[in-house]
């Protein structure tokens, strides 16, 4: 399962929850991939290990289309036990249709043999608040160490 920010063009922590179908031993890898060609990016920066062991290593470039977690020495993730990890996700600044908003997760043994795969993890539907804030401020009043300013917030659609 996946839960994350639903705002177009924003970033935040996306949480993946999975249950291995068999024990996952030390040296195994868990790989998460963004939906292909949709503009998402993922990173180990700011990882939230959740239920994973503190010694879990996350590899990948600063921002990429995939990250890989390494199960640390002396650890086994047990079959059927839910694990949750949070990874930094950058959402595209465009609509992504549900049928292509599918994330991928792969667990491989230390020898690189596939153990579990899921290429159909539904992503969060993206939306916008339709609000914009001007970058210039209007100074309304200035007196003895106090300033009053106004900045307009514009809604491009009716707010309900």
C-alpha cells in the first residue's frame, strides 16, 4: 500500500507498507520505483524507517526514479509481518491518470534472486488547491517598528 501527498508539484514523505511472502534475510534488497514516465521522483533524503531496523541502508542518488533499501546484517524481516517505510517523494506538476499511477516494489535475496514483486501499487490521486499567492507584497502602513502588509490570495476556481 502507498500513502503520500496528493498535491501537484509538491513533495513530502510517501509511506509504503508491505508484508513479505517469505522471510527476508540480511543482505536482501527492497527496491521502490516511481511510475514510469510520469514525472515523479524519489529519494533516500529524509527517510523515515518506520518499522524497519535502524541499521537499514538506503541507496540511490539524491533524487531519482528508484531507491533501494538494504536489509542489515543480523536481521530477518519475517514472512507476513507488515513493514512500513517513508521515502521523500516529489510529485509531478501535471495530472497523472490512475491507470498509469502505479508504483513498483521488488524484494530480492542477497544473491539478487527476485523474492517478491508488486508492479501495481496504486499511487495517490493528485490534485491542486487552485490557490496562488502573489510574490509582491503591498505595504499598507509603516510606523515606529511596525509594518502592515497585504498579499492577495487568488482562487482560480470556486471554493466549496
